[in-house]
C-alpha cells in the first residue's frame, strides 16, 4: 500500500499539461494531498500549497508522488537530488513513469539506506490473459479522444461519481498511472506486453450485474500515431456499450506531434464506431465531453451548445458542468 497523504512532485514541469498526474490527484483525491513541491523552472501549478520537503513531512505527508507525465515517461536527472533528499527525510516515493524508480542507482541506494519504499505503479502485477472476445455481462462505457490528454479520465470519473450519487451501480476502472494513484488499483495498460493488452482490459472489466456500468479510463487516441495501439486495445478488450467522444478545443496539433492536426469529432465518431462494433455490434456513441478549462464560462457554454447542435449528441464539460446529461444518455441506452 502507498502511504498517504501525498506531496505532489512537479519538478521542473515545462507547462501545465506536463503536470497532469499531479493535477488529477489534486482534483479527484484532494483529501490525500498536503501540497506540491516545485523546482526552479517549473511552469505548472496544481493549486495546492507550495511546501519544502521538510515542511510537507512535518505536516504529515509520507509519500512523494512524481506528478509529471513527460513524453517517454522518463525520470529526469535534474530530479534525482530532490527525490533522494525526500527519502532521507522519511518519504516513500511513488511514480507511474516508464523509467522505473528502482532502476535509478542513486534512488535504489538511498532506499536501501533509509528504508524508504519505491512504488513503481506502472509495472504490471498480474499475468494477464490473451483476449478471447467472449461477451461479458454488465455494461461498459469508454471515453475516446481526438488526442491524448483531453479529459478522458475526468469524463469517466465524473460519470462514475454522478451514477453513485444517483444510487446506480457503477465502477471506475483505471488503466493509467493517474487513475491508479487516485484509486489505488487498476491496470497500467501501456506497460502491458502488446499481445496481452486487450486481455488485460477484459480482466479489468469482468462479468457484472446487468445494470452495472464500468467506466473504463481512456488512453491515447486512434489518431495519435505514437499511442493509438493502447486505444485499440481498450476498444476491443473493453467491448464498450457506450462511447463518449472527448475533445480539447484549443489544441493546434496532436500532443507532441506538431506536424499532425487534430481530427474533427465527426471523423472520430465515424472511425471509432465501426471499430467498436467489431467486438460489440450494439456499441453506440452516447455523448460528447469537451474539456473547456482554457475557456471562459460564456465561451464554454456556447461551444458545448454549438457542438451539441452539430453532432446531435448531449455535449458538456463533465468536470465543469457536471456529468448528469451524459449519465442520462447511458441510462437511456
């Protein structure tokens, strides 16, 4: 078990999006967060108190969580001194990066000397099966995006929370580092061997009661040439009954790929639905989730109205406006 509360390590994150792991934890599990630790040059802020390592430990924080999600998932050399110092003070470390804490010599040595625990949450802990495509009982919803990091996890968490408030049967199923750190469980899907990814999603979303919804945390994008494989595994392994289209309207290109523009929501709809119907012939597009964080209130409301009129689907920012209309759409399927 990862000890709480957390101090969120933002390091020298170059922009807000790079701190999406820390932001997700701060937004969805705020009771577990004491503050944030930022190094010189950090351009991100998740809206919690800035604390030194010692002050955070004195306030009760017991695990320093690497809250940065950089391209390639690498531990920066510039972070190592602070991470080692944290362990000397008494912190455990937790990270969901591909580059493992346990593989860094200085961190491994400091852990052995201090007794601190290194938690690498992006390491599969189960021998997942190969997918068999067998139909499972219960219902499943998956958010798919026009790009990476557009709000797919927020959509699933918001819908799960709304269903629970209504007394409906619902479970959020994490598939990435942020979701796992928020809930304490899940499948680190992009670290699973490719042949077993769809099977891991089947394992994560087993048979359930007929009126129970699994909200599967989305990953990547079918249109992102770097990360489309994990999205395909979620679609076929998850066999979603409902798809939610997720979009961030201010992007000028795919994340990390300046030569690739974003597809339209119509293009995403028309590509994703036939792929989903391979594994579930009854799959349907249920709604649209717009990440309006960069927009003012009036502009956000106007954009959602325009998209809804154009797409003929309920369209909201579920974090800003609530997920009620998206849940209504699922309930009507």
